[in-house]
């Protein structure tokens, strides 16, 4: 692992995308959240230097804009929540997402694994159901969305519907898998998609079948992904192509490359970050 | 059938479809050797009453993928029944392809109330949210009935003008919401279980600006079954009309299976789905109690006004700050078998208005007492102090807090349990 500074390789497309996002954010008449963004000009050579003049933003600063985020006046939005641990009420805010947003990694997985049925069991309050349903519906895969509170019920549904893909948190996946295993059905699920919080250490579950781990900044905002064919022996991930990543002095910042409803611009996602030579990122946890 | 509202052609279409369909053998196997189906299809309306009923157990025996009457690619979601009855879950496939651009019937009322933000406990929120948004401009979030304090916090952040959920969850939620949030609510949709008058009054008191509406549906039905009309809702909150385009309903005596046509006689609700669904239900016994209030209504809807009165077999009572399970009553009673001829019992629940005009739950336990004169008061106190209604509460706590009436012990005369069970819960406040 290198401890050197790093960023997503800069290309003409990346520069174009970031300019588009910055203009979108600055000129959005519906929200003044980014009204003071400086202009970033510059060629490929000077782009990074210019970009890095934009002050970085932390989650704490975003929380200060809670009110603007909650009452974001754009139409066609739905809300996600800003915390995995929903007992952490103090900092919780609602985070607007475009109503048409899909879950790209799940879409790829559904296309690759063509499951007969896909089940998602994460806390209902995370608000991931509509995105999951929309993504699977496009591929004609029926879904079931269940609260993770009752692993025996989830297991029974997997059996009865012959579901072959499960989206869950690490601990719930393990619980469900153990029940399946006790009944000799450990091979039933061909793909486990684990949703993991970026800011918390996750235990990689020992499951039969393929396992992908996706790290989310907030539930529904994927930042990195380990694809099912890779060995799940470390917590490193490939950065999401939806963001421009910068690692400076072990801190990691992301900038949206798509005009998300609320774009993230030089948003600090972690300290203690390292990047290997293949561009896999590892977030250190206390 | 001496019934002007009998939808012969719609029912014949459904029957024809399921018996001719190349997609599933479910009904062909079920009706094998039944002459009533053929007679009905040949025009004999009276044969309908001879077509066998359908039970949940029969459906459960058939693998889900083998009882689909739509293409597998048209199944959008699968919802399991809860399985709390001990009979295991029933995965229910559902398609929306037939619904097109129509808003669920009940939501047309909410559109008229100009609501824009819905917080719902419904497990199907993810499924309906796009059409709510597209067709009614209603944004929605899903809240978890398993974590009421969190639900209250999310709702306080979100500030919805409409709430939807089962009675118990909405009841618990309302105690956790600040006044300004409650006052903003313009509409409440109640579903999932029978709602007592006490609870209705509480909802109306806590949400003074809300129009409260109940709907009858079930996971198995795959569609709304009965909704209120503008007239019936003013008579009683739980009076509803079966939706004629969606279902045909019958009420039967659960023992004799005879059809009940008179007003005011309770029985089991039986439904037949008329609209295309992933798995059509034909004469499905819902396990819910209902009665006909009247056959005609000035609102113009052609189906009778029904009162939906909860489950036929109640195994759990939910009331303010507590719930009582049949198994808990059984456990506590077994501790006092010295006083009893048998372990049979009936639990009767009602809400009584006390001298201050406040509704309070009252529980009476009917027991087969060896010596009624001697044991009633002893048992009354012992049971009240032993019956657990929450992890850290017994029934006596509620009596002491003056929110419940005292527990009553009554000699068991004769069980009126229609299903022949010896241990049963009755709601006497319907």
C-alpha cells in the first residue's frame, strides 16, 4: 500500500463532467447550497490545482445545511437518510435523491446472475426499497423487500420463492446463511450483495456463493465496490465511477461526476485512507 | 341467485380463465371432478354456491412459481404473509401490469385532500411510491413499525401531511409525535386490523386536523378489497363497500359454510378477485369477520355496506400500552389449575367509558371454576398481577395507572367459539 497522495486519473471526460457538475451546483436556482462555488477554469495540466482551490466539505458542515437539504425544493425527488446507525438521531438528516436514480451495481449483478427472485433485507428506514425495486423491475426480476428483524422469515421466503440473490447487511446475511446452511440449503443463494457503511469496520461474512461488498457513504450512496469474483479477504474497494476521488495526506475527498440532486463537491469521506497500485482504496477504521 | 348485484359474467370470466389457463394447474386440480364449475360456466348462476371454497392451506401446498396465472416476468413483487399464526408464511406474487396508470382507489380520496407527503408503515411503500409520485404528486417515506421512536423521529424530520399504517403502530406513534407534527397531518389511512371506537377517538383527538379513513385489504388479496364511501364513513369508521371492479364478496357461517344474506349477522368474509391478479382467489376464506350493514347505499356504489370486524380467530389483543397473547393467558391460567375444572377459557375484551368519560380497556376471563364463590377474588388479583402485557408490564400496572378497568373473572358457561376452540379471545366492543 502506498501512503502517497492520489486522485482519479484526469481525462478530458472527467474535466468535462466536473465542470458540468460545478455549473449545475452553482447555477441551481432551486437551492443556494453551492451558490458561492468558485469558478474552476484551466487546462488538463492546471485543472487539479484549480479544483483544489475549492474548500473541502465535511459531513459536519453538511449537517449545518440540514434545513436546506430537507426542504430541497427540486421536484421528482425521494429521500434517503444520512445515517446507517439510526440510533444516532442527533446528526440524522434526509438526503434528496432523484426519483429515477437506479442502483448501478445491482443492475449489473441482476444482468449477470439473472436471479429468479431478488430479496433485499436492510432496515426499512434506510429508504432503499424504491431504488432496488426500480432497478430489478427493469430486468423483469421480481423482488421482495423485508425488514431484517426476522431472519427465519427471510430464510423461509428465500426457500419458497427460490430467490438466488440477497441484498443485506453483513450480519443479517450471515444469520440468514447460517439458517439456510442448517437446512442443507447453503447453495440456494448464488449472490450476496452486502451493503456496508463506509465509516464503520465491517466483518466480511463467510458465505457460500459469490459475495460482493458495496460501501455506502449514506445508505443509497455507493462509493466503492468489490465485485463478486474478487477475493474478499481485505476491506479495499474499487472507487465508484460516479465520483472523482482525491486522497491528500491520507484524507479522502469525493466530487460527483454526475448531476446528482445534491452533488457532493470535495466532500471528505474519511481519514486514514490508502490506495494500492491498482487503484483499490482502503479506508482505515479505528 | 336472487341477487341483482351478482356479477355473473365477471365471475364466469375468472373461472374460465383459471380452468383453461396453460400457466398453472392449481384450479384445474382443485376443481377436478367438480360439476358445479361446469354448470356455472354453462349459465347456471345457482351453481356458484356449490363451487368449493379456497383456504390458505391449499394455496400453501402449491409452490409459488407453479400457481402463477401471469407470465413470470410480469410478477413485480412478492410479499409474504407474516406467518405469526404458526401456519408458515405464504409468499404472494403481485403484478401491477393491469393497474396501468391508475392510482390505488383509496388514494383518490387523499388526492382530494391535497396531501403531498406520506409517511407509511406499509411494507409495500417501495412498490407504490413511483405511482404515488407520478399520479398524485405524493412523495413518501417508509417507517419501520418495529422501531416506533425512530419512526417518530424520521416523521418529525419529514413533516408529512399524511400517515398510513396499522392501528397498533399508529397508536404507539401518536404518543411519540410532537404537537406541531400531529397538527400538520391532514389524512390518516388505517389498515391491517380492527380499530376500536376508543382508538378512533384517540386518533381524532391527537390529530385534530386529520381525516381518518380505514381500508380493508390483505396481502393475499393483492388488491384493495373494500373502501369507505362518503356516506358510510359518517355512520361508522369501519363501514366499507367491497370494490365492485376488484372483488366479489360473500359472508358465510364459518361452521356450516352457508351463505349469510341477512343484515347484521356476522360471519366469515369470502372473496373472489375479479380484476386480473397474479394468483386469482376464488371463494377464498379470509379468516376475517364481517357483517352486512345494508344492501344499498345512497353513494351509488352497488355493493353492500359491510362492517369488517377483525379476525375470526383472534390470538392477540393490542390496546393502549400493552398487548395480550392467547399463549400468555394460557401460561398464567396453567399456574392456577388447582382452582379450575379444565384449562378452557375465553378472554373477552371491551372498552368501557368510566365516570370521567374516558374509554378504558376491560378484560374479562371466563374460566371453568371449581368453586366460583371462593376463588373469584383470589384469581382476579393473581391473574391481574401475572398477566404480562409488555416485557416490563403486567395488567395490574395499567389498572394502577388508572388506564385499564380491573380484570374480571367470570364463570365459563359455554364457549361460543364458532371454530370449536376451547381457548379463545372475543372482542365484545364491536
